[in-house]
C-alpha cells in the first residue's frame, strides 16, 4: 500500500466514523444512502456493524458508509458485482435492471400497511424473491422495512388533480414513473442524494417518500408540506454478490447471516416506532402534514390504481391476489 493510499484510507475511515480494521480481518464494506439517526436503515446498518465488529472480532470487520459517501444506489450494485463493496440495502425500487419481480412493491395502494408487507415478504413467494437475481450475480439476504410513502410538493396536495402538471422526483422505477403519469404529473428519476437540492432550486416541485426520509433529508424544509397518503411502500433488500457469499467459509458465513437475521428481526419490529418519531420530528420542526379524509384518499386510489393493469404481467396476477388477501 502506498503512503498516499494509506492516508486516504485513514481520512475516509475518520469521516465515516468506524474503527480501523485489524490486520487479517476480512473487511465487509456496507454502503447505503440514508442518514443513520432516527432512520430504519441507518439504525439497522449501525447495529449490524456493532454486532459484527464485536462478535466476529479478529475474523471480520464491517465498515458502514452512510449518506451516499461511498456509492449512490445507481452505482452500488455494479460496484458489488466488481467486488468493490460487499453489502448494501437499496430500496426495492432500485433493482429494475436485475429483476421485475419487485415491481409489486412499487404498485400504488398494493399493501395497506408495513405489517401487510411483512406478511407478504415472509410468505413462500416473498422469500423466493430474495433469490430472484442469483443468475445475475446478486443474492438477497433479508428484507428491511422503512415504511409507507407520502407525497410532498411546493403547493398543497389534497385532491389528485393538485399534482397535475408538477414535476416529481421518483426513484428509478418504471412503476413509479407510470404512477406519476397517472396523476398527469411529470416523473423525474433522480438519485436520492440529489433530491434536496432539486427541490430547493425548483428543478422538481415534489417527491414521494417515507417520514424518516422526509425528515432525515430535510425535504420538509423546502416543500409547502406533506400529505399523508400512505400510497405506497418503501422497503429494502440487503444484498451481497453471489461470488462474495460463496467465497466465505461456512462458519463465517453462518455467523454473519445469523447476526444479520437477528438484527433484521429486531429492527423490523421497531420500524413503526421510528416512522412515527420521524413524523413527529417533522411537526416539531415546523413542517406541515396534511391528513386526508377517507373520501379524499379514495380519490387518490381511484386515480392511481389503474397502474396495476400495466404491470400485471411482470408481477403476476396470482401475486397481486396474494397481496390483496393479506390486506383483507
Ligand atoms: C430513495 O431513493 O428515495 C430511497 O430509496 C432512499 C432510501 O434508501 O431510503
């Protein structure tokens, strides 16, 4: 290692806030895009790092890079296939290039709550989805929850017609593009790290996200307000490359996957609390949250639900039926 590379590694580790890995330890880089505090993914990744570094000390050392400091979601999966990063937890909307199966999670009003999403993911169909990208070199390990999505914009959104003509940032997902078109809005796919600036400068007028992201990225500061639509779900898949996972000896792999499974169960069970705390934090900071009457919300359902038909072939009519059964 050159002196310059060592200096760079040292300064990187200092800014990322992790302990220096010891010689001989396998380094596991975990890259993600959100903040760490009051955030479902940030908290889960930090707990995973803490437990791996304690319980696998001497064998493995995890370095978590939050806030898009290492990669954006549109780069991280390619970097993983190159072996430059070992773990990440992109949202399910970010796997379009690898599988169309996850499109069911982006369909508006498909799941009534995160509990329904949890039940679907834990069904046989949901569990099989984790392996749907194996042929493409990626292995899903665990689903991590975030929460239900809300709309925000630079003007009040009460009726679906209020969104017409506005530019909305969306994650890079064809379903989300179609969803915004169903509202006669203009969808603009964009990396998460660019959204605050785009809202602030008026490059886009609005966006959709969970309370923890609206709070964590301070979107509420540069929006008129948020509307509590709960119209969709934002969840994550913890992934590695098949090659990397296969390269681990059985004992190391089992220990890592056991820790990951325990961390996932613990943090997924706490996600409702984190979501509500972020919602409250927005209000405490002076952000506006508009609630809809049942009738007003139904108008959004009527406007957006026709999108299902466009993607039925990708996600399977039987899977849609199974999701609806869980909602009932
Ligand atoms: C987004 O791009 O809005 C989210 O997927 C970010 C995240 O990881 O929660």
